[in-house]
C-alpha cells in the first residue's frame, strides 16, 4: 500500500527521501496532469507543511526564495526592479488557481523547455540549493537544468531554495512570451532581460530565451556586444544573426524552428525597447 508522508521539518523529509523512492509533492500542478491515474503512483512526500521551505528572505549574500514559495506569493513580494521579469512571468503562469498552488522551484524541477521561470532566473544568475540527509550542495541554474524534463537532482535530494546573488539583483528586469493566447498555453518562444546602466549606457546585460531549445539559454555573445552601448540604441544590435547561434529550437505543432528564432529575436528587441522606456520614465 503506497504511503503518504507529510513531515513538518526538513530533517524528517530528508530522512524519508533517504529511505527509498518517493514522489515529492508541493503544488502538484504538473504532477497530476502527468498521470492518467486517479491518484499519484507510489509513496508521496508532501512538503507543503515544512516551514524551512517557505518565504522570500534577504541577507547580505542576496535573496532566498524557499522551495515552497508559490507564484502568487512571489507576485505579492516586495522585490527590486531586477525581479520584474520574474514577477511578470509569474502573472502569466497558467491561471490564478495555478499561480496560487504551483511553486517557483517546482517549475524548475519539472524542467519543461517552456517553463516560464527559467529564463528570468537565468538573467538573475540564480543558483539552486539541494539537500539530502547527508550533504548540501548548490548548483547554478544552467547546471541544474540538464535537458528537456531532466535535472541534476539526485534520487535522495530535494530542492530547498533558489538563491539570487545581491550582485545580480540590480538593474531593470522584464519578460515577454509568445503563445496562441496569453494564459493557459505552452509558449512558442519566451525571453527575459535584465539591464544595468550607468549614464544611460549598458554596463551589464543579461538575456535569456526559453522554449527554443531543451533548456533556456543565455545569449552571452549578444550580452557582450551590448556592453557600453546606450540602452536607447541597443535595439539596433539585436538581430537574428546575434540571437540564433545560442538557440536550438525544434519544429512542432506550435511553430517551426525558423519561426521560433525570428520570434525570439523580436521578443528580445521588444524587451530592450521596454527597458529603455522604463529607464526614461524613472529618470523623468
């Protein structure tokens, strides 16, 4: 008979994980749609009662988003403008009901190529905290996501938090995605951006595209090309030739590879323009 575990401490949860195969459940917004059965198979580890996994906190090192934090909680949190892209993505994750139940960390663990959180967190140089009964470790998000529906998470581990360094929680962030409609749809392409500026010129650019490869990808070449460029003129640097080398899209029912590359390029262009407009508004 499958067992249902609902521990109240992280230590108890890790002990259960160490004892054998178990499915970790939080919001279950991906787990339930993935099964055709009336109930989840096997033993279940419900982590929603673990206080150590809750809340968004700030310390000298940066920001910590607990593994139990929902999209709705993220939307309500007081965060600097660098997180605006992540907040915008949160508002477009499924429906309000899904945002209330689904967790930011769970979105990463699902590792869908079209997961809304990954591009935004990549522009923030986020790391993922992992824990087991015997050890803790931290991985950059780009190393945690190893492929479509694949992560570096070991059987005895669970995600405990997402970390954003104080050094990258600066500047202005934003996010855009393209789909058949705004909500309850798998994206054709999505893009996130974060710009730090000084005197109107870009001192640091962070750009990431999702749904155009097995995992979200940083546009490192374009980021370097934008350094020192006035944000108001940066859109001229965003071309298909600058974006395409970082992507590996597929053809599917939502769009072919060529269309996805063009769409991603246009989304990045629009993000540059939007961030430039925001900066002008702040300066005014």
